[in-house]
C-alpha cells in the first residue's frame, strides 16, 4: 500500500506542477475563444477548457483528500481503500512507475 500511495502522491505533485506552469496562459487571455478564432476544431477548445489549471488543481485537491482518507483508514476497509486507490492510479497506467498488479480486474 505504501508504494501505491507514494506513486499516487508523486503523480499528483507532477500534475500540480504542470497546472501551475500553465496558469499564466489561462489568466492572460481567453484561451478557448482564441482557439475558436484561429480555427481549431470545436473539441480542442472544449478539451482545453476542461483542463483549465484551476479545474485541474481542484481535481488534485480532491484526489489528495481521497488519498489521505484511504491511507488513514485502509485497515478498517482494505477492500474499499485498495479499490479506490487502484481506480485513481489507473489514470497513470501508462507511466513507467505504474505496476500492473494495481490494474483493476474487469471481472470478465
């Protein structure tokens, strides 16, 4: 469990650093409007809007709260804790530090 928690904490730190580095681009201009103006497909500005650093930072805070709760209470309900943490870890399943044993079973 400690390795999984450390893996998740490191990924959240990386995502936070990337979001904070992108903040000036979102603060200085309306990125979505600019992308539409220069002719991007509609999906691209929508994707950019969903990945606004402020939204990403809120998601990171939520995941850290879940991680803290699951880390503190996993002995009481280890199945729920591991299932929750495995689900969060799946976001980074393509990261070299991800372990295949963390993959959730699809049951079929």
